[in-house]
């Protein structure tokens, strides 16, 4: 994942997935811990102030219809694009063209989409809950996922002030360099080795 600046590539992905010129992005599987009802309520307020649409990228999972209910109850159907699953090779361009990633989940075991967005130069609004603060560090706007007004305010600042968005992009590009699959593998192996050593020591003590 990296910023996609090639205009032909961006135009092709935009046309392929029928993306609007300006949009707020959400990426993931649709199920309850993702907090989509509040994200949709926040967007209902944001669309009164900004020209952006909301693009929801990802497949539907457990209780998806319930999670997407505000689409109908708040009349958002014409301003929300549901792409369904998209190929991995299209995601960098989708992130790169977004005004921001809106991802204030109730819980994330890791939150890979946060790093994907940062790596593509997309500002991030995420949650103070779960693993999100540990992953995002100081490179994202952190909000209470239950507080719709806080979600709106954080997104509005990014969309209103280009200099804030640029600062967040720069912070995100620095932050993502702290993560790699090589580091993940090395630290996971080290953990396994510590567990095995501890088990071996316990067996020795019991003899």
C-alpha cells in the first residue's frame, strides 16, 4: 500500500467502482463491532456541511441489514455507495482518493485498514477503543465511538482545514513505517520461543 498519484489509474478505479469525486471512506466487513449505525448518523450530519458522499467498501456479514438500517431511516441511499468486496489491487487508489477514512469501531483486534489508509496518504478518524489507539498512535484523530457528535467534529476538522489533513497524512506516513510483516513475524517467533522456554522450565521444576 502506497499513495496512488497516477491519474489514469485513479480514473480507472473511480469508474470501475462508480466512485464520486469527493468521498468519505469506510472499509471492512459489515457487522456490529464496526459501529456503522453511528457512522451513518455522523454522515447524515456531515452531508449537510460538505459535498462528500460516503463510500462503504466491504462485504456484508452478521446482522448487516440491521447495521445498515439508518440508510433508509435517514434517507441516505442516494449519498452512500456500497461497493461490496473490491479486489485488493484497487484498494490503494480508493484510499488515496478519499477525503478521510472514518473508522471509529467499538472493537478491533488490530485494525489493518488504519495502516492501509495511512500508507496511502489518507487521514484517519478512529476509535479510542480496542487496538485502534495502539495502532494509530498520534497519527489519527481518536474519538469516543459512542459519541456521534465527536465523530462529526473530528471529520469536519479534516474536511474543513487542508493544512490539518496534510499534517495527518505526513504523520500517518511516518507511523506506518513502524509496522511490517517482517517485524510481526520476528516478534511472534520471539513470543513462541519465550512460551516454549517457560514451559520447559516448568517441566524441569516438576521433575
